[in-house]
C-alpha cells in the first residue's frame, strides 16, 4: 500500500478505540445474536455469536461506527483494505460483510428508531482456499464491488454511492439465508482507504480466482465426462438401431 497517499481510518498507527464503534445486532428485530468489538492498541477483534433459530433462519450481528455527524471523503481513493490478523481460528470459511453508508436520516419521531437508507455492501471470506491467517492477509474492497441494498434486499437502479460523504462503516456477520451460524471472530489490524489496489491481492481475490479456476476445471471435467458418456451411448444406440432394422428387414422380406 502507498504509505503517502493511503488514509488509515481505524487501527494501524492509530489505536483502536471502543468508543468509535457500537453494536447493531438483530436484537432490534427480536433476535438473539450478539456482537462485540474488543479493542487493543494494535488490533480490533470483532466477535460474538450469530443466532438464526429465533428468527427462523435469518440473523445478523454487526459493529458500526458511532456518531451521526461523522463523515469521510473517500473520493480520491480506489477502495478499502482490511488488514486481517486472524479469522475464526484456523477455520476461515465464514463470510463477512463490509458496509458503507453515504446517507443517514433523522430518527423516526414516533418510535425513536433510525430510518432505513441504502447500504453499500461487500461480502468476503477472510481466507479462501489457503492456509490459516497465521501471517495475516489483506482483503481489498473496490468501490466497483459494492452492491446497494435496502432493508436487506438488493436495490435496483440505485444512484451511485457518494464517496465524498461517507457517514458510516460497519462489519457484519450474517446467516446468508441459514448458511452459517454460531460463534465468530475476526481480528483486524487496520481499515485503510487506499489510492490504488494493493500490490499483494487480498486473500479474497486470490481465493475467488482459485475457486473460479477450480470450478471451471471441475466443470470442464464434468462436461468432458458427460460428452464421452453421451458419445458411448450414441454409438451403442446406433448399433442397437442397426441390429433392430436388420432383423426387421430380414423377417419382413419375402422368402427367396
């Protein structure tokens, strides 16, 4: 990462501060998931428990930045880099979500709850297709990879994100429609706005590339096997048809 142009937002040379973050879990909807951010001078550990039984397969636990008057101008940057120290011990197959908001509305005067706005989300696996994160890893979140959602559903025809007025950042663990649940732990060294993509790709990008290559390779093998089997069946079918036609012709032909 370019040390002169990149902007460290949390961690790194700036100590993690618990006052910068607050929980935003599914308890506001009657769920039982719970998250925490355990701050140390060099790391911030996002951890907790994701419960999906209470809400029938749904559930989320997240930590978001505090303050409704905070703002970041990230328009001069290419994306965000999450510098990850460790994820879920040696089992790094869980998916997390990094979220940005460029708009916050006043709270609902009737119930005091925050009104919904568009969230810009990026799903990632801290370590995909590689060994554990004993030496750490980077996940690059490009602006083009963010998808707009509204109340948990993808928002079509949304206006582009306004990078000049980023109001909030969040890290979330969610069920992905019942795919994952239980304890989770993601330890971050820093969250940094970067002027260009890191020279060392994030583990997500390497993992996705490897996954895509493996998937393509598997599909090719499946296709080749299917075509080979189909060819064999065609040959057998043609042979059976030829035999049937021969005996049919023989039995219906007048005697010599």
